[in-house]
C-alpha cells in the first residue's frame, strides 16, 4: 500500500462509500491526512480510525461513543464506554429474560399457555399486581422453570 491513498481507493478497500468518509470528516472523526491533486488522501492512521468506526457501527455502538474513544480525553471516553457497557448489560439481561420467557411458552405442553399454563398465568397475575417482568423472573427463576399445563 502506498503511504497515502485517495478517498475512492480507501472507500473501496474498506467496503464503504466515499460519502461515509466525507461524513466522518464533517463530524471531525477522521480528517484526511491531506490532499493530493485536490483529492482527499488517507494514510494508515486514518484507515485504522475508519476501520474502528466501521467495526463499532457493525457492533451497534453509537457513533458518539465510538467518536469519544477516538477523540475525547481518556477519563471522558472511558466514562462514556462504561455507560454504554452498562446499557448493553441491561439489554443482554432483558434479552435473556425474553428468551427464557419464550422458551417456557414454546416448551409448555398447554395448547394456549397464556390461558392454560398455571406457571405462566401465575407470572402474568404477579405482573397484574404491579411487579415488573424482571422482578417476577427473579422470583420464579424462569431459567429453572419446568413447563406444566
């Protein structure tokens, strides 16, 4: 690879549109290394930043969080990343609860679990009493529940 490559080549290399590279430049995330014959050029450092942003995007990490890692002072970006990790942990827990809830429903021998499954009806009744799904799941340990009609 040349020391610097033009925007079109960088975009092709990364499987991105050149407009994405210009957008990242506008956001102050990846300015080009310079210009050659009026065209933006990118070096290895800029390409690394672009690959980082591309990876973050594929992982669902918000651009603001990824941008903080690239540009914010260490203490600030670490705090931003910790907040994002906490949000992901909450999302993972909700997804696990949903997965177990649905597994119980699918494994339940009742034809219509919401109407016929004592276990599921008990959970739903507790929610009608004001508990959240997470609280009921903790009470009943959905992961250990055995379906019974």
